[in-house]
C-alpha cells in the first residue's frame, strides 16, 4: 500500500500531496503523513510549501469513522499546530470540496487558492458537532461574524468565488489549482513574502455583533428546535470575539467534546453512514452497472408527476412530460411555472436558471414522443387497472431496454410488471410529496426487477439529489406501511383522552416537523377513508383505530382542503386552530365506544407513536422488505419529517435498549386495543438474546 501522504521538491518549492481515497479524510495515516512531510520540508532548502490533494476532492474533514474510538496521536490539533508553527509559508490548493477539518486545516495555513468549481464549508452541524479544529475561531477572523454564523450554523458550503469575496481565499484559479499554487508560491518567493497566520487577525465583538448573535440564537431556537450543536456554535463564535485566540480554542474544544458525547451527534452520525449505505444493494452481481439515462418520460402532469418532472429538468435531464389531455398538461405546467416563480421571487433561483430548466421540459399529449426515452416514470391516479393499461401502452411504445418505473404508493410492482413483456425492467420509484422538495426516493424491487434496473434507479435518484432506499414489495412499502401504525396510535391517544393539539404538540416538541393530526389534515382525511372502503374488516383492524377519522370525514371535515379536519383552518392565514366542534365529535365517538377519557402524558404519546413505528419496522426488517434497520431510519428521516437528530425510529429503539422497548410495548397491551401491540418477533428475539437491530441483514 502506498503512503497516503507524499512529499516532493521542485526547485525552491516543496509539495505535500495527500492521496487517501475516497475523500482524503484526515485519518490517522494522513495526520501522521502530514507531520512527517512537514518535518522533511522544515529541514530542506525549499522556501515555500504547497499542500494539495489527489483524487476527487480536497480534504472532506476529519475521518468520521474514527469518532467514538480512542484518539490516536498525532491529533488533528497537533497537525494544525505543526502547520502554523512551520517556519515556511504554506500554500493550500483546493479542488472539489474543502469541508470541516479540511477547511480548518486550510485556514491554519498561510495562503489559500482554489479551483473555480471548488466549494468550501464547515458542515459539522449536520453531524451534531461544531468545527473542533479552530474553525469557530479562525473563520470569523477572516469573514466577520455574520458570514461565519451563517456558514457554521447552517453547514452550507459556498462557492470558491463567494469564498474569495468573503476573505477565505486569496485566489480562484481559472485552471488547475495545483498549477495555480505553483505560480503563487513562486510569486511569494520572488516577493520574499513570509508567514501570515489567521490567528493573528484581531476580532473584537461590536454592539452590532452582539445583536446579531442574539438574533441568531432566537432564529435557531425556532428553526432548529431542540438541537444543541447550533447553540454551542454561537457560544464559540461569541468566544472568538471576547476571549484571546488560545482561550477561544480551549472553549471550542470543550464545546466540541460536549457535542461528541451528545446523543444527538450519535444519531446524526448514524444517519450520515445510513444515508450512504441505503443506496447499496446487498447481493448485487459484481460488476453490475447502471444503464445510461439522459432522457426521461413522466406520465401524468398532476402534483406528483409535475414535481418529479421538475427534479429531472433541474438536474439537466431531457424530460418529456405526457398527460392524456391538453387541459391537464397546461394545468400541470402552470403549477410548475408558479413553483419556479416563487423560487425566483425568494432569490433561490435566477430567471435564467428557470428558463434553462423549462427548456429541458417537453410537455406533450403525444405518447409516441416516448419512443426514445431511457426511463419512464408513471405518476397517474392510484388505480391498478389504470396503471396496468399505462404500462402495457409504454411497453408497446418504448425501446426494448427502456426502464419502466411507477411512482405508486401502494400498488404491486409485480402486477404492473405482468402487464409488460419486460418485467425485469420494471421497478418502483416512489417519490414523496412535494416531489421537488422531499429528499427520499423509495426504490421498490419487484420479484423480477433486474440488478441493472435497480442500479439504474439508484443512480438516477442520486443524480437528482435524492436519498435512495430499497424496499421490497408489500402494501405501502417501508414508509407508508409503518405510517399506518403511527397514525393509529395518534388516533388512539386521542380516543383515550388527549386532544389532537396535545398529540401534535408532543410530537412537534419532540422534534417532528409536523404533528400527525396536522399531517392528516394536510394530506386529506378522505384519502384514508376511501382506502379503508376497499379493505375487509380484518384488514381494517379494530374499529377504535379509525372510527374518529371516519366520523370527521362523515361530518365533511376532509382536512385543510375543506377548511376543517382535526382542526379548523383560518381562511385568511390558513393557521390551524382548535375547534370545539371536533371536541364534540371526539366526545361522541368516545361515548359510542364506551371510553372514559383519561390523562395521556406527553411522554406516553411520544413512546406510543415512536415505538409503533419501531415495532412495525422490526417486522419489515425481519421480512426482508428493508435490507437493514438503518434504511428504515433513512426512509423516516428523509421522507416523513422524523427529526434527524433522533436518528430515525430504529435508532431510537436501539439506543433505548431493545429490552426496554419490549417492556414498554408489553405495557401498551393494557391500552384499549391490545391486538395493536403484538410485539414483533424480531424484537422479542433480540431482547432475549441481547442482539442489535443494526446487525440484522449484515
Ligand atoms: C470534522 O471535520 C470535525 C472537525 O471539525 C474537528 C475534528 C477534531 N470521514 O458522500 P459520498 C466516505 S467532521 C470518513 O458518497 P460524494 C463516505 O462514507 C467532518 N468517511 O461521496 C463514503 O464511503 P462509502 C466534516 C467519509 O462524492 C465515501 O466517503 N465533514 C467522510 O457524494 C464517499 O462519500 C463532513 O461532514 C469523512 N469525513 O460526496 C463532510 N466523508 O463509499 C462529509 C465521506 O464507503 N462528507 N466519507 O459509502 C461529505 O459531505 C461528502 O462525502 C462529500 C463527497 C461532499 C465529501
């Protein structure tokens, strides 16, 4: 194995090159290599040292796989100290992304250059951490406090050009940054320029900065409610302006360690690896490659079809959007354009960008335009016969190797595949509403879906910025199958004594983006009502689970669309308001079932809703519908507003301890419909044997 860090000398310039795939993370070997190369560079007769990386990117940060393990010297802090105290000026050449510890290392060096397409950022907050290698102390010295607050609390990367304007970079190279750095180093030698340390830049907090910090605290408390790392970041940034540099570093280190020990960071780090793991398909034939996809057909210009078309058009694909009639097509296009107009108004997109996206989009009612597409995604009404007829038609029109995907939420992929002569090229691609916003894509494997088809769906999903997870075939796939159990417990908490607002507040305070009752109102209570009409009594389960929802729909309360559901909605502000009429319906429904209401605590609400998810998730895992527990977490965190800092329902169960989960579920047998709470056999087995959900499927 070649060393991950090497050193070469050309004339009076020494160059340290880090080559540690995949992302040049600052692993033990890399840290050690840098220290050794710095020692050599100190002793030779070079005058300037360049530090750069090989491969797809500059350093992407500390090595996250080492977190939670005993630290191995040299620490990152020791590497940074060696860079700072090195007698020769050090020039960093950035390509790809300089992230986290990677950018912190660059800030420690004397001069920074980057390629035009490079990006820099401090994304630690996404891992429940803060920059722990001086980032909170050095960045504000270069950019001022406002920019530092924005970059570090959001974790957003910025472009090389913006980094130049912000004072982070000295130069943006139009060509290869390695060559740019060589020329820059030569110029430094010619000028006789020396060291230039960021730590020496003075930073004093003004009254404006204090106001800025306090405003940021308020905004973050609302936007990132319950999250600890962002507030700690603000403490460190304040320290940067009120303490000496070295005191600030100590404060930062303490805050970093506190974050590291916080369960929120454990959860977010779990999710980091879960997200990457989810796109991997176990047992896939070695050498399987995705088919090239450039041109995509979308069937149905409704809300979902339109959203899916936007995803592809804005990721550079050619999109042919087909609807059965001109009116439907124009309505769909109108919504797409309106969505884009809002983005332009809010400054998220430029008018030129939108024009480009719309140029990628071909709206048509002519199905023959699909003859040459590489992939078709069907997004028509949820009706099996209708979808089957679409698949049959597509099978006749499209080239033999075109992949046919369905955005169905519930229908059998196998039944759709059976309508074609290419069952191996049929797959589910289940997007979440609004499709252009929600990150999750469930890739649903049919019995005959080939490895190539699955690999293609995964690759395409990644290209349009989705987080993909594989689901096997079952009613509702991973996400919606579990959601029924979550919704059931929400309704039961109300039947037993809580109000809809109590249930929603409990879950929202716990971190859910939106409480279950409010979600029900948003989605439309009539949808579940109509779906239940298709089910047998046995499939519906105990009456107590859905009677309240039925009574609301029967009273004309469909949710937001009818101005009333579990709540009433202010016609002007659309704000939800508690409604005495709902309290009456709840009372009547309880009376109908002979229920005497009791106090339901916030803790019980959270336990019941989250453990209902974990219990069904365990069944899904055992049946092999999900490949791994972490995939289920990905589905919930990226598709259902589950708080990422909780790591997903399976992570919640695992961290709580499976035995405690089983004991708590056993207590819920005493709630009104005991049959709802049959313990998943997998949980019972793991509790008995002391096993872990994380090891299932490995
Ligand atoms: C930090 O720096 C703390 C410091 O402040 C203080 C320390 C004291 N470590 O995402 P991809 C792996 S915290 C280890 O699919 P892309 C990843 O798991 C860190 N491994 O590629 C995957 O492995 P596999 C702050 C890492 O091209 C493979 O690389 N930095 C790390 O779509 C490819 O990853 C961050 O948070 C890592 N740091 O995106 C940046 N990063 O192939 C995190 C990646 O086995 N990284 N891997 O599944 C990223 O945002 C993206 O990976 C990046 C590339 C944009 C770089």
